[in-house]
C-alpha cells in the first residue's frame, strides 16, 4: 500500500518556491506603461526556452520511458490540476488528430474532473487520496506511463497519483518548475524547469506555464516520431477530417511521393484517405491491401514499409 505524504506540503511556506517569489524586474508593474509591461514580460519569457534546454537530458529520459511503454501497448496518462493540468489536457487531445492514435493511448486526469477544464474546482488538487483513487479507476498497468505536471512540484493530487503509479510498477514522470521537488522524488524522470519568479508574482500560468507547454510539446512529439507516426518531418498519421486537413494530406503525399496533387488525391481516395498507404502505393506501385500489410509488418514505420515493399517488388 502507498503511504500518504505530509498534508502540510500543499500549504507550507510558498516563498521557499522560486516560482512564488517576487520578481524584482516587475516590482512596480502597476506603475508601468503598457509598453513597459509588455517589454518586461517579453524579456522574462526569453529565458524560458533556455531553462528548458538545461533539462533536455531529463526530457530525453522521459521520452525513452514513454516510447518503451508505447512499444509494450501501454498508455501515457497525464495527471494535473489548474493551468498545468489544462495544458496536459490540450496535449493529450491533440494526439489523435495529429498522430492518428486511439484516444486512450494518451489520456489525462484533471483534478476536479472534466468540468475543471472550463471552471476551477477549488480544493480538488489538495486531495492526495483522490489522485491515487482516480488513477486507480483507470486500470493502471506496469505497461503504462504516468506523467504528473505541477508548477510547484508538490500538488497533493499529483503526489497521490505518482505514489500509486509506483506501487503498480508504471513508469513515472514529473514536470515541475522548481528544483528538488516532492514530485521529482517520486519520479523516474524528474523534469524540473526552474523558470524563476513570475512577472505577476505567483501567477504560474505565465513563464511556468510556457515552460510546461514546451516540455509537453517535446514529450508527445518526440515519442510519436520514435514510434513511427512521422515520415521525414511530416504528420503521416494525421486524420484528414476537414477541408483544410484534406488539402494538407494531399500536399504531404505529393511531396513525399514526388507526384502532383491530383495523383496524390487519387491515391488518398483509393486508400480511404490514409496518408501512409497512399505514399507507399505511389512509391512502390503496390495495392492498398499490400500497403496495409507492409505497414503492419514494419510496425507502422512508413520508411521501413516502403523500403521493404520496393525490395520485394
């Protein structure tokens, strides 16, 4: 059984966190002109990408954990609260249309439930037991990966989920914006991006939120590249569900197969708008059925499937 952590973690000395301290550069924010406010914010934001750069080795470790779990048919489950949790929700929801993944492959738990996406549910993030219990309802397995996201690094809801995940044997990742965090201590990959005091003291939707979004972009994108959802730098598992995306799909196929757009469209129609299958058919002259077989044999990696099809023709 997992052990509860000290509940005072959530209500302790906030000033011990760099993300909660006052920023000297904006100490007279209320007296600044609009231009000065915007310039100050922009100056502070320029350090965010550099802060993320410092922890790339930790992000790499997290990606490797996610890829390992995906290869074992496991899931990536984001856990969060408030702004941090909502950013994770956005990343999870973008995976199916961008990479053609099933909705459950990258999923999420948000403190306060799905209603908290639009409206704050006060107090939910302070419940350690709730984080563990809600994760427990998802039939968590050792093949899964749990990534908790919190600017402070000590949100009880996230701590409970991480500790429960450890008892199951699932991989654990934390994404925080302070150093030596409680969440980091419970994680195999602790991503701690220290972005410093916010322009608006304690408003971690600003630099901390930007850093978290950058890290989430890297985690999901790199993991999908590593598991065969990208060819070159193209979204070849994208779901062309509207007019704009169908135009994009035609251009992706045309560029990859070095054909004109009309030929790309014909191939897409013949393969029920599967970008990967259309490209393989055009590159190798095989049928849609053979393209499908080749893709499955290659584990979804288009480059490998096309090369094998060419060698066997």
